C-alpha cells in the first residue's frame, strides 16, 4: 500500500510526529471508511511498537480490531493480523508465555499470512521452542524468520535477532552470540528501531556479565545508559501524545464550525420557510377574496342573465301591435264604437274592423268584450 510505504519511510527517517499526525487525521476524518481507519490504527500500532511505547501500540491494535469488525474486511484476515501482532508485542515486552498462549490460535491463520506475517509466525514458533529448551529447532525457526524478513527489509528484523542472541546466550555460544549481536545492531541502526537496539545492548551486556566478561558488560551498560538517556522514550511518548491531541482538537474545532454552519443553515431555512408561509398565506387570502368577488360577479351575471332571459321570453310571448292598433285598442277600452273610433282617427269603419280582427288574433281573444 502507498500509505504503508509512506509511513515506513517516515519511521526510518525518525519523523514519527509527521507519521502519527497523518494517521491520526485519517482516523478522525469524517469521510474515512472503516477499512481505511482500521489500516491507519494498525500502522499507528506499528509506529508505537517501533518506538517502544507498547501501551499505545496495544491500544491502537485494539482499535484496529474494532474498526475492522465494522468494515467489509474478511474476518480471517484481520483476526489473524490482530492475534499475530498481539503476540509480537508480548515478545517485545519479554512476556513470552503470553505470546505462546496465542500461538495455537495463530496457527489457524498461518497458511493465509503474507511473507512478513509468516516470518513473524515462524519467529513465534521459535520462541515456543526456546521456552521448551528445544534450541536446535528454535534456531532453525528464528533463522528462517530472519531470511524472510531480510527479503522485505522489515523493521522486525532487530526483534528476531535479539531473540536469536538470547538463544545463543542460553546455550553459551559466544561466537554466534557476538555475530548475532553485531548483525542485529546493524539492522536496528539501519532501520532506526532504537527500542530494539537498546534491548540488544541489554541482552549482550547481561550475557557478558554471565560469562564473567565484566569489562565488556560495563561498557555496553554505559552505552545503553548514554543512548537511552539521549533517546528519552518518555519525552518521545509525550511528543506523540501532544501531536495526537493537536489533531484531535483541530478535529473538534472543525466539527464545531460545521455544527455552527448547520445551525445557521437551519435558522436560515426556518426563516425562509416562515417567509414563504407568510407569502403563501397572503396569496391565499388574496385568492380567496378574488374568488369570493368572482363568485359574486358570477352570481350577478347569472341573475342578470336569468332576468334578461325571462324578459326576452316575456317579450316573445307578448304580442307586438302597431301604433294604429294601439290607438284603436285604447279607444275600445274607453268604450268607443267603431264609428266613433273611425271619426276620431279619420279612417273608415272597415279599416277599424280590419285592425280589430288583427288585434283579436294577436291577443288571442274572441271579441270586443274581452278587451273591456
């Protein structure tokens, strides 16, 4: 992985602050997937393990497992890594029995391990055989582990050399012990694994003291004291802590800013909603008023239409008389005879009779008596 290579390079430059900061940002990133977070926690564990801050290494390994369980990673893959790394941490802390207790479970995953993981599995097999005093087979496993780790130029090389040195010390093989010590020291300094370099000093100093070479033992003890004091693991641990806290605080600040933005957005949305609601209500009232007005106008139009229709019908039903016929009708209603009407209107009696006939037909009456 690109990220893993980048973190390894930063570790070998002893630029642990930048490595931890980069990984912490990934862990706290809101868009980081569970798989990426799990990998970031695992790489943090390796950084802390390399520095020698084993409590933090264990914590990050636990968080790796928790994130992996939430991800889509195969169970067999992340459980195998977790068990193997836990056992390696026990070995680094010299808690060999606890490491061996994990070995039975680790064997279930050994066929699925990548080269570096398989090399560490062989390392654990060698540790178990050492505890059983089976030094010949332990040496075979440890040397096989070293050869695989050399191919990867793994940061775990000094750890395995340290345990091979312990084996040669227990069987009292000085030449092989010194050769292993020198090789382990070479890789420890090359790969910048200072915590294991100090362990190599300590193991070799103890062995020299055991065989009575007190001068060499004292020289190594003094070297360990000087370099250990200069390295100052508590100081490094404090630095890493403040780096993590800085990133954590930045993350909290960003979350607060984001929360405020969301609050402002919600407030604006509510205000906009209220404004739109007010406009809608005003429009509703206006439309309702317009609707009532239109309905009123429609009713008036309907009433007028009905009146006009009735009036038209009435007009159609009423007969239309000419002016002469209306004059004759009025005189008849006054009781005038045909002769009197003819004299008044200066027309003949026959003309009067002609108009009366038309009036009777239009008014649909039978005779003069119906007009009176």
